[in-house]
C-alpha cells in the first residue's frame, strides 16, 4: 500500500460579500492580535533557559506555525477569490448566493439553504457549499423544479419552492 494521495479537487473561488468580510476579519485578527501575543509568550518562554524541555516554548512555536499556515491560506484564498457583489439578472433561477426553500418530496418537510462558497460553510445554519452534491444539483434550476440528490441512504427528491437573493 503506498502513501500516495491524489491531489484534492480545487475549491470554487466564489465568496459572498459577508464571507469575504469574515475571512478578512479573521486574517486581521490573526495577524494583528493573535500572532504578536503568541510571539511575546514564545520569547518570554525562550528567555527562561533550556528550550528542549520548555513546554510553553514548544507549544508556542507550534501555535505560531499554525497561525502562519492559516494566514498564508487566507491570504491566498482572498487574493484568488471572486466576490459576488450583486444578484444575478434572472432572479427565478438558483445561482450562487441564493436562499432556496426546498420541500422534501417524500415527507413534505420544508428546509431553507443558502448556496455559498466552500470557505463559508459552517458559518451559519443552512449554508451549503456550491461544491456539495445538493449545491451542485440546485445551481441553475428554476422555481418549482424537482431536484434529485444521491445520498448514502439513497436518492432524495426536493422541489424548489422559493428563491430569494439578499439585497443591500
């Protein structure tokens, strides 16, 4: 068995205005607040002497590497991001940034989702990635369309009941 792993599929570069602001705020916090604080604690721990057995120094350096890795990632993602600032021309179809109300065709349950970029999922309840199976199947569909999504439990059928876009 080899250790080879195929490269990960590239993520979509789309962000909502809110998503861009959140990532920018996280980058600012890490760079202006968190990193200087951890750097100070590492230098204080280093001044205590033997670094090989100094847990504060070792874990502080590890935390600095984590912060630097996240700062690099956020900088690259924000640089390559395409921020969608206005709704599409056709408001009766599902596109990036849409709030979509779906009815489960099997039990009639209504759920609302927002189609966002992969960097924004987990930000709020009901956000789904445009790269997820449900997100991919919704994109471009009109109002009242039936959508089928394959899940591990089997196929799920949904009906698009409402589409809305956030307007400023």
